[in-house]
């Protein structure tokens, strides 16, 4: 086992952030969390957070609360394409401005630390060739994707110009019990109401990565971070049609309901995504969670009122 580290997780209240915090704590690391979110001491402790600070992720806040972390997982930020379409300035501030603050904190106060930044497959935009390698051209089709591309450019610049140890992981469709947004959450709510109408054609594909697998990958990437700013895809290498996902979900939430599709797509939503994970596997990581039983677990969680 690696020696215990002082770890900082920005956005530790969020879906990915809290799983990263818990995974770090299970490895014996001391985790400080910073970001937005109101939760009690007992709850944040259950997620592996030793100390929680509810505040903006700014350079001043980091200097005040972060201490001297050996490892930083910068999970704070917006993760919604629709939100970026309706609130582009706020999305920029949550993703780009917070990242710049973390990079400055690393440069000035802990230049020997290691930083991992979750990016998004949204930087790829419209892609015709699958699976998508990390060297694929970037053509984001939403403000969210553009902002994540800027985040990556900043990370690469700081790593190379200032010798910082940085890694970027382009996460694909992260899911799991506890996720209260995006396709699975919206679909469960519809099925519970007896509704089954959805945007799109159903033939769209996504590469679904369980959040615990994503957390393990982020930690491994952080530990392997260098001034070359390593970059890997966070996916499974398997594409699943939206119709399959929704049919799977419906079987567990509302048997007898069959999803219906409008044929209309939303702005900023690419048709197909599937990760090339050849570079990712070299980290010694493998996805461990299978899709169908995890979708069943998610459905059960929703039926119990998402406690």
C-alpha cells in the first residue's frame, strides 16, 4: 500500500467528489474537502472526509483551508451540458475559474504535489470514428465542452511551464447510485410517473462508467501525474444504445412500460461516444462494475425514494 498522504478533494460534496474522497480514505489517506454543499459531520465522515469547508473554491480559500496536500483531486465544477447552454458564464466560472485557482495554488504553495482534473468526453464533440482515442481532434459542441477544453489547456500549460505534476482524465458517462441528474435520474422519475417519452431516436450510444471505477481511475491518474500532463479516457470501451439503457431501467422501475423516442435531439448532444481505453489500461486499471446489475441497483434506489 502507498504511504498515507494528505489529500484535498475540491467538490467533495458532489457525486464524483465524494466517491473519490471515500476511495482515498480507504487507502489510508487524510482527506480535506472544500466546495459547496451542506451536510453534517457524520455524513461527510462516512464519505471519508476528515475536514469539510463549505465555501467557494478560490485561491484565498485554498490557502486558508487546504494546508499542504500531497494530492489534489479537483472535482469541483459544473457537469451539465444543458446548464452550460442556459448559464454559460456561470459554467465558465465553475469549471475554468476554479481550475485556474487550483493550478495557481499548486504552483505557488505545493509545487511538488500531484493534481488530477476530471475532464469530459464533451471536449471531443462530434466524432465519426469509434472508439475515440485521446489524440482525436477536439471539436466541442456545447459551452460545457468548450470550457472543459480550456481547463485542459490550462492544465497542460501549467504542467509544462512550471514543472507541475498534473493528470487529466476525460470521463465519459459516469453513473451509479446517488446520481441525481442526467438520463438515468430523469428516466426513473418519468417511469415512476408512468411516462415513457424521451428525446432522441434511442440509437444514440454512450460509454457508461460506474462512479467507483471512475474514482479509482482518478486516484491512479493522480499518482502517475507528471509535468507532461498525462491524459487518459475514463470509460469502459463499450458503447450502449440509449434504448437499451432505458429498456433495462424500465424493466426494474416500471415493468410493461416501453420507452418511446421523439426523434428530436437536443443542442449540444453528440450522437455516439465510445472510449479508446488503451492508454488508460496502462495505468494498471480495469473497470470492475458490470452495467446491468448496477442499473438494477440504481432503479431500486430510485424506487425507494432515492434516500
